[in-house]
C-alpha cells in the first residue's frame, strides 16, 4: 500500500477570544452573591447542633461526598480523622 503524498494546507490564524467587560463581571458577581445569600445558604446550610456532634465525610474519586460517620463527639471525630485511611491526603 503506497503512502499518500503530504501536502501543505492553509491554516488561518485563530480568532482571539472576546474579553469580558469589567462591568459584566461585576454584575454577574453581584447577582451570584445575591443568589448564594438569599437562596442557597438558607436552603442548604444548616446551623450546627448545640451538642458539639459532627458528621464526617470524604470525597470519593468520583467527586461525590460519602458520609461515613454521624453524630461523633469532637474527640471521636479527631481520632477518626487521625486513624482512618479515608481522611489521609
């Protein structure tokens, strides 16, 4: 089987990506912060319990958080973090 001949082809320069204006960035940031403060935080962040109990989770290789301990005391939590392989860097 014979090799095809190589030939030069025209490759036009790539168009530069458009810059986002500072005013647009500021507007998006303000609206995103408003969404976080008024919707996301009130609906998804719960206040800590008064009895100093903790839930321990780790992030799996899939990017999903996996809760493995619930309602641990502070000492139990620190022992688990120190001794369990799930919490090693």
